[in-house]
C-alpha cells in the first residue's frame, strides 16, 4: 500500500532494484538523472530503491542530517548535498539512528566514515569519498526541500525533490522524477525482457551482429 510517506508500492521498489540502474537509465530517455560517477557504494553489492528525502549540509557541518532523522518518512533515502566537500558527515552512530528511524539508505556527495561498521550492518551508503575528519553542528541550510544535486540535471525542474525515486547499486545512483516513475519502470521491464530473449538466442548460436541488425558491418 502507498501513502503520502511512502509513495511507491513494495513491488515497484523490488522491480526497480531488480532492473537496476543501468537498465532503467537506458530505458528512461531524458527522464532520469545519473549522479556524478564519483559517487560509489561504500561496500560491494549495496543496492536500494526508495523515495528521496533531500537535504543540504554546509561544508563540514552535519546538523541538517540530525534534523532530517526526525523528519524523513520511513523508507526514505536521504539525498544529501554538501557542495562536494568530503568529510565524515555520516558514520556508525547515524547508521544506527537511520535504521531505528526506518531510513532505507544514504546518497551523499560528501564523505562518510566507520566503513567497517557500515559494511557489517549492510546499510546502503553511496558517497563521494571516505574521510575520518569529523564535522561541526552549526547550520542546516535545507531539510526536506528540493535541492540541486551533483550530476546530470533532473528533467523535472533540475532539482531532486522529496518523493522522487532513487535507485542505487554497484553501477551508480539514479534519480527518477516522481512523474516519470511508472513509465520508466514499464520501459525498463520491456528492455529487460528483450535482453533476456536476446541472451537466450545467443546461447542458441546467434551473434550480437545478427540480433542487433549489424550484419552490414561484418568484415570479409
């Protein structure tokens, strides 16, 4: 069941994870935003899908994260802009707090720390870097409001807004504006089904040149 707090059905989130970021990106046309390729999972195999809860931190200041932990709806993925300043905005304590609050994951264009603990807890974190350097708590520029996030612009207003669908895995982080989610999932499923048929044909002896109508490029 969906709600204002969780706008997507469990089946939609599972489908998004199963399809993965690469398939969804290729299927989406211009209706998604791939974030900066430097934002990577902190442990291999991390994958998550859920509605965005955006916030902005001042460089070296994580007060906005602590405020967001009391405001973000359960199932949200925190999408945090820091202006690319790498420090340890997030670690084990905030991970435990996030788990207790029902936060599903974290995407941050800054840094995180306590990597061994994050890995052991299997909490999905995608960050620009790792830093032992701590942060202050003095300002909170934006919590829950649309933000500009590093990477290609999102089609709907060039901002990441609360409720946009975030899909993240080993290939990267994708943001799908809420108005395009249903279409993108449908197109992604169609693409995945087509690729499954192609791979079956490959096992039967056909070539990619044949299946992709590229035989005119065959060399003698």
